[in-house]
């Protein structure tokens, strides 16, 4: 799916403009609910997705992500709530509206008795201004297989065909439901390039994925859905207060230095540490951990200290910063019992402040000190 300079040049044309009203979010959701009898798949979900961004929907299996996306796509009716996608109600499923969206569903499509090229040509015919079929096939890495029967493709190749079908209409808004499932690492990175290419052209992408590295590599903002509700929403760089949470610098002290051991004569006391640096008691593993907002400044102090002490290299030296996975797992655990022990601005998915408890950064900070 890698894009070369020729493909980039050929595809950059006047189609890079969109027709969504200025100032209007491509996706705006208020109070979305979907129930099946007494089972509630989506429970009062609010969400705004900004024009031109890649927005990730994260959450465990059964959280309501796919149900939400299918409602936004117009393939599933909602029970209640107001939903606007590209300025229209997707429940009405107007033909001109549908021509403006692209969908890569979670499950691989089945196209019996059609070659790869025939499948893409078939779907291109539904759109008023599709991208060139041959070049779309090349973009997804199926150029050498365009005359192969679609039923003869491998799992990864079939997934590439799904992506081709979803983007051939040159949509303003693209829904990608776990698009890289079944792809090998090289094909996965090429798919990322394709998402970035559409983003650079001002297209909006809604991405659902279980790969947190994928979300972090592609998305500007994300929402975590648990039990049909948005429990966090915001820029990934600030997710869960990661931008405010201290890093942890850790290293193993020389043998014989630790709990219950007498101080080593050759090991001088720690020097004056930078402001806000907080060393934790040395654990039974002999590892010293220091929380700090300025890890570079801390290392600049520790290096000459280690040299003066004759330690040489600081064994197992590492700097740990809270990862998206740290934040995500904390959120899932915190909301497993239906409680809310942390908040971000805009935790309801709309960008509005929702101050409902202790900042997640405090939780992560405490856990980082244990690493």
C-alpha cells in the first residue's frame, strides 16, 4: 500500500476540498442509544469528530464501538439520540450522502466469481467521482493480483481488497473498522501510509482498532468506550494526563546496597536532585526509582555522581514514560465496575469539561513509581 511520488502527484487535484458546511463537525452525536430488548449496547453516547482528523475509537470487545460506527454509517438504526454525519441524519441513508463516505467493515467481504479489478470497478461505479481503479489497486498492493479471483486471495490480500473498496469513491469521511487485522507488519505500515495520505488531503477518518500503537501512530484524538459510554476523549498526546505525569528514571544499585544492607563506603549520598524529583525507597530488587518531570536534567546530575562513586555504567538504566497502553488499561480497570475514578477534559467525547473525580495522571504517577 506504499504511495510513490507519482501516485501522490496524480491524485492531488480539486477533489481535496469537501462540501461539509464550514464550522460543522463531520460527525456530531448527542445522547446516542441502541438497545436490544433490555440489553443496552450504547448508552447515551456523546461525540464530536473534527474535520480532517484521524479519530480512534478504542475499547474492549463488546464495548459498543462497532455498533456506534454502524449507526454512523447508516447501516444500523439507533434507538434514540441525535446523530449528524456530514450534516445529514445517517438513518435516512440518502444516496448522495452515502457517496460521500467510505467504509472498510470489520469482516472481510465475499465477492464470488469476480476478479480483484472487477470488484473495485463494481464499487467505483457507485460513486460520482471515484479514484482511478488501477491506481487504487496499486495503492493497496494488489497490482500483481488484479486478475486473480477474489476468492483465491489470502486473508491479508482479501483485507487489502476491503480497503480498496472502501476508498475507491474518494470519500470525505472514511470509516475503518479494524482495517489492519490479518495484515503482516509490512502491509500494516503501508496501510498506515494510506490513512496518512487521506488525512493530508483533508479527509476525516474514524478508526476502530485494538492495536494501541496503531492508534498512537495515526490518530490525533481518541475516545475510549466502555459498556456503551465514552469514558475518555481527547488528544492522544494528553490522554489520561500523560503530558502532566512524571517520568520514572530507574537503575539498579551496586550489589550489597539495598534494604537491610549497610551503606557502602564508596557510594556517596545522592547529589542534590532537580526540583520535583522524588526518589522512592529502594525496593527489595535493589532498583532505585526517581519520579521526575525533567528526566534529562536528572540524568545530567546522576551521571557525574555515578562516575565519582566509581560505579561506571548505571546498571539497567531506563526512563519510563506513561504509555497509551498504561492509560488504556487503567481506564478499563477503573470502569469495569461502572465507577469513574478519573477524568480528562472532554471525557464525554464532545470537548466539554467533565470534572468528576481524581485526575488519571495521579493514578499513573503512583503506578509508575512501582515500575
